[in-house]
């Protein structure tokens, strides 16, 4: 038996997919909340890589607060113009000096933010239409030794928790897949008018699923209202096509439901993101680390994006709980649903959570007792290797929003 | 039977208080996340009152994005000084012109933010140590007629949902009570060294509760490390006193666990909030509308603070679901736990949610069938009077964080 | 004979008052350029006093860059409102740490800026309608020993110069007096509708003077266009009254010449300064240290406001040259006009200018030769006591704009 | 005789070149004051071209206020890094809407600012190390008809003046030439270590000239202190070479006089401008429209950079007075020195100044009377064609700083 405080319980709850009503949402990569999540996470990764290069270890930082203040545009079929730039505020803190050497924190932050926005929103002219301001507090490295000690397990930065579950159910996979597909490089090539700001909301009632998809179309590819209607029709068909591959339930798809084609009041943008027209975004207000918002499941409110990947348990426990739920569920086909919550205690080694609370629902009755110890062992093993998560985050092997 | 789509189910889940492990958190009113929640909500309320005065109806606004970037201080026993001001960014959008009249949106925003911060953090010199910038987009009132029409039910601004539950369980009541007590006017008079930035985290394992309380003490009332230790001891006793009145479970209390008294490394501040020393805050990253963070319950990720109280379902449904859960639970003593989720459909009247999903756990078996219709009627009645929520929010009768 | 390099020449030029055309301007204390001059100078003074209190000497600082970005208002007779706040950017650099002690530079800067604006513009609600941001770079005190050494003469920070002349001629005295009178406390009490933003431009052609005065009237004291016309008429009379006391030349006065009374297009403001309605201000773009802009005289382009009063020759030489011109002219009644230019050499003691170039015009021929040595002695003596200027500046005994 | 109010007087003054002491300064194109002058002027030009393209006429704008807040760098031989970005604030006002069409003012402003900075400072990584914020007020075009009326002469925006003189004397030509040469493309290719931030101060006493030149060297081309000393030596020789071609007076050259080679305390930068290390810049604090600061000549304090080139007399009169002085001096070889001052009257056509005051010094006695009328005619002709100046400014044919 593992020495860690791992509690495996029988799941006594109805998981969402067994309820009558289920709701799942994903804010696509071009949604203002996701954009700023992505910006801050990429800054954390870039800083981490820079620290590793310079010092052989990651130094302290948490850049998990950021804000996008929407700009203003005048959009018309075929084009448009920016009348007020998008404003991006980078916030948080990072080590700028250690061992007598300086790290160009603000340079890295601004450079990375620009690069990320350019890469993520194809039609946004970041140089001209985005103002980026860094208010990241640059400190020196007093706590470095405590923070990341070679050969020693990091200690939890706070008393906090992370939670994860697996596997994704039908509706969850569907919502995720739709956004991923519409934002894939291939799809963009064949459908350039589809912007990156895509929000997918899935509602299941009984066996019927209703997908409400909101897409910021790009005006320059749409010469008039007819073109818009045509493109929207095609995208709707694409979504139905994807849905049929993922679920056998009946799926109804609505795209941009607030459109009024008669009045030519439709959802078109210059850049493909609503951030251009007044929509704001904040870190941590969008997807959880599995890429979804699942109100009928337990969720952490902690933003993972931008937090340091070494000892910030709000991040590393969320990622680890998600990853190990998935792997444990894959190893044991008896598992219908598994939810893992890791609770830290400030100042204690992160591989020793105060409690790892696991609840398991098996596909058939009577399987739980046999599984219990195996699951506990699986959790124990993942905790043993928790520091591996840090690398996976830094080198982009796991998603955090 | 009500015509609304109200589904009342038997709760098939173990509510948190029946589980082995339960976790509840509250960020006190002086925590950076709560501070910015409070600032933006107060701005929304002040704007609403101004719109009512000027036009007889509330005009469109959503000021639900804001950011506090922490300042820097040098703190020592007996005093200290600010070396970098706290920066507060106000964001979102609000109607600044309607019917040929102007509303001084930026004036109201900045004025309200200052007043709120002064009222909330006693020892913060807002005039000198806080920089406030408003990037609220001030628009004109094209959508006013749609938004708030006299005699007509507002229509949902989006497809979204709100959730609420009742009653609070032991741990939840305890966490809430501790913060409320430590931040009460009476307590502050007798214990002036206790700052407003208080975070209470409650962990229950079986019958034992551990409260981890983090308090920003105010340096000017503490002449040396001994005074600090003494004050901390007194506060710990106060918390134990409160706990005994609320729960019969065994409660262990730790205050400022990261302190190192030997090294004089303790949690003291100039102003009573960690925002002074680099801690940032964002709207919607703290408490839900019932004042708590309850990771083992379903939660909405929507920030309520700052959203318009007329048709933003992310706010009004959250508040209504919370209020009606409480009132229905109080009316029917058979109810052990009730959770209500309201799902909107964009463009539909807000008193007609797409679905009102209710799950009820009764204290004894066999009570559900008799309750079902009564609960449905209760939900129907509250939906009938949903617009009443707007006034309660505007005039400060309900909390939103 | 003095050992300093003092060159006294016979003035070979026609001073402006002997020319056919002469132009003089003063931007009153509420003009945006003067406002920001005043803000930054007051910050320098406050910092200097703080340094003196803490360290017994003034530490290095130069806060001579600042910017006011105008706000926006809707003004009507009887009142109005702000629709966009005035934004004030404080810039420059100041010592924030020395001898292990910290100085709250940003706190002092913001606090002083607010206080100054409140004191200077009676009707500006600084708390609500002004955003102040400090980007003053706070450094540590490496150069302190060089900068201000007890018992040693400071050394020039740069190769630069300052210039001054005396006495003021008729037109110069008139322009200065008009603004001073209209902005005096007494006048404000009896004429509350007269705002602080007053620009006086005086043009002399031969014996005729035309004063063009621009005044931001305060709307709340003016119920309608008739009241405006009446108040303007009274102010015009006040100016004529003052003019008659100062000069015997014929003076024509125009107030707010761009007014169109018919169309009710007149110069009224909410706060008494045009900064409320889009007019920007920058340090150093307004009056020289004698309070005037005199294009037909030699002028320094250096802003004095905000510069350190210890060794910044652009400031201290300008002030000293102005003060000593005045005193020397008063001592010797033969002097009709005296202009003194002090040129520094970086790194050399400030009481040893590279050259002090003096040109003197006497009232009668033949007086120059007798005066020459006396003037040189006077200049020498003032240079001897140059450090006295520092105190006079810090404690507000001399004007710098 | 011309109908305009043109007064030609005999120059009664000693021009600076006839005095014992003369002082001239030029802030090079990479100096922070010049940089922000250049940024704002380029924005005005780009806006003007955009207005011409869209509307066939230039719309109202004045973007003559801007501020550079210096960044922070760590510089060492061979390289270095930015620790705080340079912050650039764009201010002023511009027409963003006319005839139902929008102009992307903020887009143009930010885009132009970036482009200009990239073109002007070779080694500044504008994308990463510069934050640009536009607070330009974007207004609509109420005054457009008054401002620029096809076929009608624009009317003066204010009562103001501009002044110019010709020809440049020895010292003035020398100071200008040195900076132009060191910042020429050819020189940069052969001397890449010479940054763009070059300040040249020339002091003449009798027949001796002392040039004090301050140059921000670029660290990456300098591997150690010896390389620095060597490069500085070469540049000094280059300057002596240029000087010999321009003047026969004896010229002494000092470069970076504050250097302490022993202590390796020298003037090296990462980017070639001192803006990287805390030096601020403001519009209008540097060179006058002839490219020089000439304290012994009459000067306007008005910044020309960024002002509209249609009716802002502070700009167009300064440029015209400078251009016409030069051309008139070239036409009449008898002229030793000519100074022209144009004074406007608000609301009057700009080709009808209130007075054009001209003073002429001839090389020989007795030439003035014959010249007087010719000069008056020349001034009259230039005023006749004043609107031509606008095009020359917009299309970059004349310098303004």
C-alpha cells in the first residue's frame, strides 16, 4: 500500500452523462478569454525555458493575471478598419535577476505576447492594432533556493487543490472536437472566412444534443450578405459531419443564432476575434485545463495559465489530476468514470498531497473492490513522478486551457 | 402545472457534506480578487442607479472585467511605506449617451472605485497609493429599446446558465461566518490590527475540520514581533470561539501557517491587503454569488460582479438560483439539499429559461414524490418575479461575491 | 577683479522695447502647459524637502518631463459633465533608496500632483475626473556622493546654459500683471466665473498695445449667454483698469476673440481649464523662468520645472541669471537693460561657469565704462552664493514658470 | 508696393556671429526629444496623406504632444539586454470621421510610430522593447469646412508667430553638418558602432570653436574598453575632418567628455539611444524648424512637429519664415543676415499676417535702402504662395526639427 494519503471511494454520484440535462462549453483559441490565457501561459513557458538555459532550473514566477480590453472596429463586407486598438495588459511577477545575472523579463513578455497573438489570430495586425503593456513585477531571486532545488521535491506554494476526471463523455468530446476541427490548420485553408474566435456550447437533454456555435467570420472573405449566408451554411454542414463521427445521439446545430440576415446584422469581424469590437478577456475566465467548462462536474476556479509549473499546486495538481485520470481510466477498462482531487498543504512536498481523493464509478457492479488498490497504486505512481509534469508543461506537451 | 420547462429530479448524488472529504474557501472582502469584484459591482450598481434617475430604466452595460496589479511596499513593525502604487484597471462597456443626454460614465466609474476602496480597506490611502485607470468603452444607446423595455420582460443576452444550492452545510456556514466576523465593524474596532484581506479555507475529513486562515495584519498596530504573536494568538481564539457556535465538529485552526516567528518573517502589511505587495486580482476569480468557492458542488465560471442586472443571465440566473434555493429550502423542511440550475436561450424572455433543472435530496425516503410539485411551483413563482432580482441587486439587497 | 570668467560687453542690440514690433505672452497657471510645469516642479520641491528631512541633503532627481492629455466634457450654461477624465503622466527619475532607507517616490509624486491640481484649479474634481499615472523611474543612490556633497560646491550635470534679463519692459510687466491679477485670490472671490486657464498675449506696435486675452469661463456661474456676455464685459473692464496703472501707452483689450455670441459659441468650461476638453500640456512648453515667453529676447529651451535644484544648470543658471539681472539692475539705476547668460561645463563646479556673458545697455552714453567693473563684481558675488538659489527654489521663494 | 503689412527694418542688432560668445546646439535624430518630434511629425504627415486620399483635403488634427519615457537596460561590452521597455505616449487630437467615413487614426498612429522608430534607430527592437500607447483623441469633423476649404485660404488657428533667419553662420553650419554626417547612411555603414543619439554643442569664443559631442555608442560592436577607446578616437578624427571643410576657425573636439576610461565608465548603449536607459523625450523640447537650438537668436517656443500643416501658424509660419529667409538671402548677395517674424491673428487668412516683421543687415553700409523694397516684394510673393508650404511639409520636402 502506498504511504501517501490516497483515499479511493466508490462514486456515489450520477456523473453528468447519466443525468437528464448536461451542459458543456468550450471557448475557442481566438476567444478573448482563451487568447489571454494563451498569452500568459506562453510567457510562463518562454520564461521557464529561458531560466533553464541560463540557470539550469526554473526560477520563481506567476504571470497568471492578464487582461484584454477590446478595441473598436468598423466592419463591412469585404473589409473594414480598426478605430481603437486592442489593449493587452500583462500582469503578475517574475524573477528578473539571480546569481548576478539579469533576465529580460519585459522583453520576453512583450515579444512572446506578440508572437503568440500573431500565430493564433491570422488576421490580426498585431503590430498596428494591438497595444501591449507589461506591468509584470520584476523581482530578484531571494526565494530561488526554496523554490526549485536540484534533487529535491518542490514544496507547495499554497493550500489549494486541483481536480480532473476521465474519460470525457460524448457531449464533452463533441464540444471539444468541433472547436478543434474548425480551428485546425487544414480547415482554415479551405475555409479562410472562419475566424479563430469560436465558442461552442453543447446542451444535452435526454438523447438530443443541441450545439450552439458562435463564430466570428472574417469580413474580407465575404463580399456580401449572400456570401455570408453561404459560408455559414457550409460551416454548419461541417459541424454536422464531425458530430456524426463522434456521437450516435441526434445533434442539432445552430450557428450565430443572433444573426438577422434580413437586416444584414450578422457576426463578421476584421480579425476573426471579438476582442476587436469591445469584448474583453481575462485569464482564468475560460476553459479549465482539460479544455472545457463543465458546470455539472467539480471544477477548480484557479486559472492554470501563466502560473509557474514547478510548485503552484493550483496548476500542477489540476494538470496532473487530469492526466492521471485519463491514463488510469485507459489502463482499466472497468472504469466508467473517475474523478481525482489533489489537495495540497502549503510548505509540504508536492508529491505528498494532504489527501488524494479518488472516486470511481465502474461499468458493472462488483468491480470496485478489485479495482480499488490498483487505482490507488496508479495514483501513487503518478505522484511519484509529479515533477515530470513540469517538463511536459514547459515544452508544450499538455494543454492548460 | 407551470408552463415553464421546469424539471424536478431526485438528487442522485452524494452532496459534499456526505462525502469523506470536503473543501470550502472564502476570499474575504479585502482579498485582491474580491476587491476588484466589489469595485466593478459597485460601479454597475451606481451606473444603474444613475440610469434609473435619468431615464427611468437601466441602460446597457457590462463592467465585469477589471484588474488589480499589486503595488510594492516596505513594511516594518510600527509602519512602512509604499514604493509603487497599486494599479487598478477598470474595463468593460457602458452606455454613455441616450436620448440626447450624456452620462458621465468615466467620472462615475473612477469616483465609485475610489469610494469603494476607501470604504473597504480602512488603511489604504487611496488618493496617494492607488492609480485608477478606466478603459471602459463608452457607447451610445442603440440597443436600449431591446435591452430594457418598460412593461416587457427582458430577453436573455446569451445562452448561458446560473446555478445555486441550499442550505449551506456546516463547513460552508463556518467558512462564511469566520470571514464575516473577522471583517465586521465591531471586530475591527476591538482588533484594529486585523486587515481586510482574509482568506479562509476549510477542509473537512470525516468529522474533523481544519480551518486555514490567512490574515494580512496591519503593521502600524504592531510594535514588534511579540505584539504580532500576541495578536495572532487572540485572533485564533476568536475563530475558535465562533466555530464552536456553528458546528459541533472538532475544529482545528491555523492562522498564517507560513510565518516563521524566529526569523521575524510574518504576514504584516501597511494597508491590510496583499494587493500592496504584488498580489494581483481579477474579476470573477474569487467567490461565487453565495460568497463561497465550493469545488465539490457544481459552479458557474461566470463572474457576476459588474454584469448588468437586467438581462445578463450569467448574473441574474446565478443570483436567482441561489435565492430561490434558499427560500424553497426554508419553506419545506423535508429538503436536505436542493440544487437549481437555470439555462437560458439567447433572445428569449428571461422568465422562460430553456430549462430549470432542479435536483432535490430529502431528509427521509418517500418524501420526494409529495415535494416534487411544490418545488416546481416554487421555482415557477420565483421565475414569474425574476425582474424583482434586478432591484435587489441594484439596491444592494443581495450579495454577488 | 573676479577670478571667474566674466565677460561684460556693451549691449549692441536694440532691446525689444526699442523695436517697432514687440510680442510677449504668458500662459496662466491653469493653462495645460503651466499646470504640468507646476505639478512637476512641486514634485521636485516636495522630494527635495523629503530628502532634506531624511538625509540632510537633496538627492538626485529630475522629474522634468510630464504630460497632460486632455479629457472630454459636455458643457452647458449652468453646469455640465466630464465624459472622459484628464490623464496626467508623471515622468523622469528620482532616487528612491539611499543609505539603506527608502523614499516613497511614487506616493509623494501622486500625492503632490493631486494636491497641486486641487489647489490650483478650484473647480476641478481631481479625485474623480483626473487619472494620474507615475512612470517616474525610481533608482538607487549611486551618484549621491558626487551629486550633493556637504561643504563642497556641486558640479554641473551637463554642458548647458541659462539666461536672464532685467528689467521687464512695459509690455512684459503688463502681460504678467494682467494674468497675476485675474488669477489672484481676491479677484476669484469677486469674479468666480473666471477660470484659471488664462492666456495673455501682448502685441506692441509703436506706442499701441493690443492685449489678446483668452479665458476659460466656469459654466456653473453663468446661467445663460447674457450672463456670459456680461461677465466678459466686466473682465474686460478689469483688464483695462490694470493696464492703465502700468503703462501710459494706449491699450486695446480683446477677450475670447473667437466667441460667436449669436451662435452661443463661447469659451465656457466645467473646471476652468481647457485641459478638460482635449487640450494637452507638456512640461517646458510654456513660460520661461521669469514667467513670460519673449520671442524677441534670447531664451533657453530648457524646461526648469521639475529639474533638480542642486546641479541642473538648465534650471539653476536660468533662475540665477534672472535673479541677478534683476538685482544688479536695481542696484545701478544707469542700467536700461541687462542680459546675463551663464554657460556651464559638465563636471565643473557650478560657481565656475565656463563663461558668464553679460551685455549692458545704459540709459545714457558714457556710463558703460564706469559700470563695467561694478557689474562684473555683482555677477561674481552672485556666483559665489549660487547654492543659496537651491534653497530659494526648494522653499518656493522664486518662480520657475 | 504689397498690400500686406510687411515692415522691413534695418537690423540694429549684432547677430550672434559678431558677438564674442556664441552657442549653438543640435539634438540628433536619435535623441529622445528628436525621436518623439519625428514620431509625431510623421504621424501628422501620414494622417494628412490619408485625408488627402480619402477626402481630397487635409482634415483637422494636431498631434503635437507626445512623450517618451525611458526604459532600462543592462549594457556590457558585446551586448546587453532590456530590463524595462521604452514607453511612448502619443497624444493630441485628430479627425476620425467625416462625410460618413471613418479614418483609422489609432491604427495609423501606432503603425507610423513603429515604422518611424524602426527606420530611425537601427538597433532598437521596436516590437519587443517599446510599448506604444495612443491617447490621441479621435473626433468627428465639425470644423472641417472652416479648416480646409477648397479654393479658399485657410484662416489662422490662433494668434501666434513664427520666426526664421538666414543664412546660417559658421558655427551653425558646423553643428548641423557634424550631426548630419555622423548620422548619414554612409557613415553608419563604415562606423556601425556609432548610435543615432548624438548631441552636438558648439561654443565659439572669439575665433575658437569648441565642439562637445555626445554619442551613444552601440555595445555589440565593441568587445572591450580598448575597442571603445579606439572607435571614439576614430569618430573624433572624422569630426575634425568635417570641421576643416566648413570653417577656417580653430576647432577643438571633445567626444563623451564624461567618460572615465580607467573605470570603464563610458557611454555605451544597446540600441544607440539614451531613451533605453531612462532618458525621456518630449515633443518641442529639441531643435527648432531649422534643425538647431540658437539661444542667441530669437526663437519660437512652439513645437512644429505634429501640428497640422494647413492652418497652425505656429508651424506653418515657422517653416515659411525659415524657408523665405533662406531664399531671399540667396537671391540678394548684399544680405549678411535676415530675420523674418510672421505674426498671425486668429481667424484671419494665413496669407495676411497681422504683421510680417523683417530685419536686414547688409554686408556694406548703404545697401539697405536699395534692398528694402526688393525684400518686401520677396516676402509678399512667398506669402502669396503660402499654401505651397503645406504640400512641402506633407510630402517631406522640408525639415521641421
